[in-house]
């Protein structure tokens, strides 16, 4: 199945955001392991492995969702939803942002040492995904209705 222009743009944006996020996460991980620029508090030490796991999950969901949409021609993959939700989150520990998204407009709420935020760009990405999925569903309903009309139109009515 051919992808529409809007689905192709969404998939390209998804691949670019995933690759950029992975590069940014690798930069923070490299800083953590090779320099002393990041905090050495127990809270940061405890959250860093959790963040690394989330960063890998975000990258996996982005690449797997992109592959699934290119392969099937549909945006039905749950990887895409998971990517959008995780892309909408932000985490700040000891005043250091641990990025899950390469771009974003983020608002953080929390204590002095630990904050959880919302990425507005991630919310926009989720809205775009929902919009494209609604278009797919509408097109499928229209195709089914046309098929039923063609079948019933050819049959004699009593």
C-alpha cells in the first residue's frame, strides 16, 4: 500500500526525532561515564539507569513504529503511540534535564531536586498521529461503504 504524503511526512519526522533523541541521549550518557560534569548525588545515580532504559525504549518505539508504518502503510502500530507518550515526557534530576526528546517546549513541575515535565511538541506529535489515524479510519469506512453499495446495487431487490 502506498503511503499518503502526510503519512510520509509523519514517518520522516518520526525517524528524525528518534535519531536526534538517541544522539542526545548518547551525549548525556557519554558525559556521565567520562566526565564529572553531571551531579554525583545518590538521587541522580538512582535515576540515571531508569532514564537510560527510557531513552532506549523511546528509540526502539520510534524506529519500530517507523518501520511498521512503512511496511504496512498504516499508522496502527502501538509503538507509535508509546513513542508519542514518552516523547511528551520530561525528566529533570538535580537541575539537569535528562532528555527523552531532541526538540521540545517543556514545562516542569516538581520538587527542587526532581521534576517531571510535559513536552508540548510531544503532545502536538500525538495530536498529529491521532489526526492521521482518524483519516485512515474514515478512508476505510468510505471504502467499505462503497464496496457494500457496489455489491447491493448489483443484486435484484424484492
